[in-house]
C-alpha cells in the first residue's frame, strides 16, 4: 500500500503541477544566477571528529578551513545511522521508511522522486562520484555516475584476492572527484554528489605519510581506554585525514576554475563512526552529523548555528536555492533561511529511525535542542554493533573485558539484554547520553511530551511495525556471516547478490 500511495502521488504531481512548476521555475532562472552545489559526504565519520569541532588530535586542515570560511551546524542530524537508508533519505527528502529504503542494501525504488532529477530538468548538470549505495534504478537521475565501488561499501576480510584487487584500487572513493569537476560543461550550473568511502572500515596501516599516534586519539567514555582501542581509533583518524586531503583538492579546483564564490559546498557524514555504540545507534554519536556550509557572499565566514536540521530537509533546501518549486513528496523543511540568519529555527525536533543493519532491530528517536527520547521496539535484542565493528579490535577487546567482568556499566550497553523500552537523555548536559532519565519522576512530563511527539510523527509518516522480523546476517558475537539471510523486501524474492545492487 505504501508504494501504491507513492506512485499515485508521483503521477498526480507530474500531471497536474509539473507544467506550472517548470514555467515558474523558468521565469525565476532568467531573473537570478543559480548557485552551483556540491555535496561532500563522508562515510561513517562522527560529528565531532575534526578540528572544526575541537578534536585537536586529528589533522583536518581543509575541513577546518571550510568551517572557518562558512557556517558550522551544531545540531544537524541524519535520519538513520545506517549507510544506504541515510543516503536514500538525503536524496529524496523523505524518511527511510517512507522512501521504502529503510534496511541496509535496499536499493531506492524507481518510483521515488529525488531532488536531483528536478535540478537536471531545470538545466543543472548533475554528477555523482565515489560511493553509490542507492541501487541501479535511480542512476539515471544523474547525467553521469562514476561509482568507486560497485558494492557500495568496502569488502570485508575473507574475499578472494581478485575481488580485493578489483575493489581496492580506490580505497578512498574520491579518486574521480576532481576529474568530474573538470569534466563539467561550462555553460550550465552543476550539482555534484561526492561520496567518500573514508572512514569506513576495514582499516589499513600507513595510508597517509604521517599516521596518527594512538596517544593522540580521544577515547569516548563508552569505550575502554586500551592500547588496541587507541590503535583502532588512530587508523580511523588516518582515513579522515585522507578524506580531508581530497576535500582540499576539490576546494583548490573550484578556486582554479573561478567558481568558489558561486558554489555552495555542503560537507556532512552519512552516520557516526564505525565503533560500538556509535554507528547504527540513535545516540548522537550515531545520528549527529558534522554539517558545514560554505557559500561566499551568502553565508558569512565563521558562523555557527544551533538551528535543528535534518538530512530530510536537504531536498527542499536545494530546490529552493535553485529557484524551483518543491514537490509534495518532500517530508522535510527548507533551511535556506538559516544561511543568512543563523538564529532562525525551522523545526522543534528531528526524528530518526533504526532498522535492520546486518542484524535485526527497530528503534525510533525524537531529538529536541535539549532532550533525546528513544523508543526500543525489540527489547529482547542487544544493541549489537554492525558487522564491521564486530570484527574490530575494539569490539574484541570489549568482549574479552565483558567475559572477565571488567566493563563499566556505560560500556556494557551493547551487550545488555533486555534493553529498556524507553530512553530519555538530557543531551545538552549529558553529551554522551549515558544517564537514562526515563524512570526519573522529575522528567515524567518531558518523557510524556516526547513520547506523544514521536507517536504523532509515526502516524503522519505511516511508520508501522513490520509483520515479521528479519533474520540476522552475521553472528552477534563473532561477526561471521550466517547462511540464513539475503537482502529482500517483504513480498519480494531475495536479492541473490549484494554486489548486483
């Protein structure tokens, strides 16, 4: 039924509104110069892991420069802390469950509308380079797609040498970024979707000339401060530094072409770092994103904003900046006004969801500027990290400490069964969201208010429990593949090979 409603809505939009939309858009295009737009999307980078957010041990001079020259969004969030659902939401302006792309590796259905084809129809040259992870059916929304990795993610250990060689030529995912920018037609505005593979696992040593030292890293309190954890984080920092170098190359090419002043550059990440209690969670370490906007002459340098922004808002924002009329399929709100007025608030809360990602789960969250409410639907399941983090030195160290009874309570959350049905955090005071206030009578009113707010969002977006659970694809203790699960949608046969997506 969800897909049928979407198809009918698309038909209605195209047949009734399209003529007036494009006529009005054409008139506006004649009256103003439309900005070029570049998305630079990190893969699994935490919101605070750069110098721009005060992480002194990590070397990110170009990302820091973006922040100095533009605006830093301190309360920006993704709709899902999972790669492909997050990207599907970003490109459609819809929540993952509304885009019918809520599970990892589900390709975006062809009937979904993205903002890219609107830009393309209005005269923009559109290109994607790097990680794709959106499926075959929507590649035609871009003029060109230069996919760095056909699988959409880095191959885990254990694949054959031939596969590793084929997919390992461009481990950063950014090799074609500058070339794509150079290949653009010079008589059109452009939109570029530059998606990195960094800092996604698996990690290798010595990928940059001067690797980070374990002594330089910051270990969050929900991870044990051990030598193997520090080494793991240092390798993660190295990939962020490699990504930063590619960001610098794009900025330099923009300047060489004389397009800096007329180009809006947006830097963000699809979800949090690939460590336990980060990626795939609904804590801020999973869904908060390091959004930076640079647009000389429009966005004043060195600005910050506390305006709540969600990646579901990107579609409406880009369409407004291009002088076009938003399609009614969008579920977000434009934050274009924030570029000129950082104090402007476009929403009271953001919403996020967790669905199947390597392992079964279902949770929902609502976040205001101060509080976070999480509703866990499958309380019998532990908060197992994604498979790549399960294979990490960090998780192995945590598992060993757990078996020895030496993990602190805040470090045990990934193993706890059952989980609480409800979680409430003062995210302003409790930065790492370690103290659950859901049972505290002093916060009963806040708990009820956010509970009702989440229920309303679920009703409005038609978010319903699935009729059946999905099997895990990896063992929750070892991270080893299981034979009993293939990516599929209810009512459809299983996809035979993830690399075909």
